[in-house]
């Protein structure tokens, strides 16, 4: 297949994922694929499905061009390069295609170049922003950053990230934040923190990232320390949108692709799965401005609207994502977190999350067609 046609076909194949990979007039998505996938890797990625499968199933789609051993070896190499998903299930590895973000972009940490970062940043802030951000189920969610924050009502266990980590069986791992690394490649230092190694993974995700050399193993205590550091540095906690998340991102408003792209919407709070919002007690607020400097979404504004920075604060609910960064360091105790009227309950795990995303994207009829393709051993 001619390279242009091959990469366009791969783009369309990836665009059928729970979070799409849309085409653009500029062709930036094709430039990204060319830099990440060789033609041979693109050919095999076209045979991978959204639901991970054994190598033997993928081999049936390419034989006799490749032997099973050749397919397995190539899939292992592609998984090590972060091009496809690999999970170990019942003693057998399964392989599937990945979403662009959170997915194969984040796994290019060791292969990232200034050119690739510029193209990815253009795409993340442009066409992919529309595909990623949803007013329905989202791939990530927001949780309060600190265990000491008093919340008005009882909080479900999945909202207390520290509690989850304390009870999780592990393993745990950390890796360099690709968003900050990418900005540094372009000569743009993070304005919020000097911390780099705080992209956190748990369970089978941690095991796989360590296996391929993308992450470093850490203890439970070290992970809890990193969560404390996130609060101290003013970073938003964004775990996977499940009750049992496999990753937690510690994000700033100047580098994070998720936060920076959402901030371009008039009401960014609509695009986050968050169960809380901040509120200011005007009687206690002494206009110190600490909360305003900590907020990554520009949700703390002068109550009098003059922008001079010497007025009491109020919360712009259209921008507040309920991260709690303003609450944890308010010296006068004027800020608190309140639960939103409608509690959003995340899916149980990654598989349930992706099925929910597919259901919302394709509807009952589309899901029936996808189920039929899976029963017939076809990719989707």
C-alpha cells in the first residue's frame, strides 16, 4: 500500500476507537502517525482491534504473509514502543490498538522529538480536543487533592484517592510527565512545578510500564508522598475515570494537554467528571489571593470584577473542576468543597469505561454490529 493511503487508513482505523482520532485539513494527524509508526508497524496495527486479542487471532488476518511467530514478535516490539496495548490475561498476552491520548502519545516519552511534540500539541489543542472532551462519560476524572479537606457529605471510596492507594494491592510505578517533558523540548519550562516524575500508574498498568522500561517501580509510601507533593506544588489529580483507576496524572494548567485544551472552552467545567466544586465564604475571605495563584483553571476571580487582585474572591462555577487546590491552602479557611447536586459514579474498571464510551459513541445498533464483528473474529 502507498504510504499516504496506508497512514490515512490507519487514521480511520484509530478514529473508530472509544475516543476518536479525527482527520484535519492540515494533515497533522498523518504527520504524527508517520513519525510514530513505520509502514510495517502501521500495516500490522491495522489488524489490531479495540478489544485486545491473542496474537493467533491477529495472525489469521495476515497469513500467509507472516507466520505466527513473526506476528507475535512484531506485536511484542510494537507494545514495547508504546504503539499498541498489551495486557497479560490468564497466562496469555493480548494485544489491541490504543487511543491517541491517553494512550500511544504518552508512551512516546523516550522517542519524543521537538517536531513530534509540536505536531502533537497542535493536534491536542485542535481537532483532538473536540474528540477527547465530552459532556457525557470522560476518560479521566477529577478528585480532591488532599485527604485533609473537609467535605460536607460522606464521600464514596472511589473519590478518596489516598484511601484507594492505601488499599490497592499494587504494584505502583511512576514515570516522567510527557506534557512537561514535551514543553521542555520546545524550550518552555513549566511555570507551576519543577517536578517531572509524577505520572503514576497502578496494578497491571504499572507492571506493563515497568516491563517495557517506561516507568520506575515505587512503593505504596512513595506514591502517597508523590500525591502529597502534588498538593504542595498545586497540581490537579486526574485519575482514570473508574472506581479502580490504573493511572493518576498530576497536572498543571500550563503544560497538561487535558487542562490546557479544556480551558479554551467557555465553560470548561462541563467537560470534566467531577463531583465537587469550591465555594468562598465572603465573610472569612481576606483577599490574600493564594487561591487564585493555585487554581489551574482560572476559576477564582475578583468578586468586584475589577481585576485588581485586591478584592475578595468568588468561584466561577463554569470553570471550577473541584480539585480542591484552593481549599487546601486557604489561610483564612474561607474556602470549602461542596458536593455537586448530581453525583457521577465512574465505571468499575477500564474495560467497563471503554464499553461505556463505545456505547455512547455508537448507540445500541452500533454496539450490536460491533458485537457481531467480534463473534465472527473480525476487527473493529
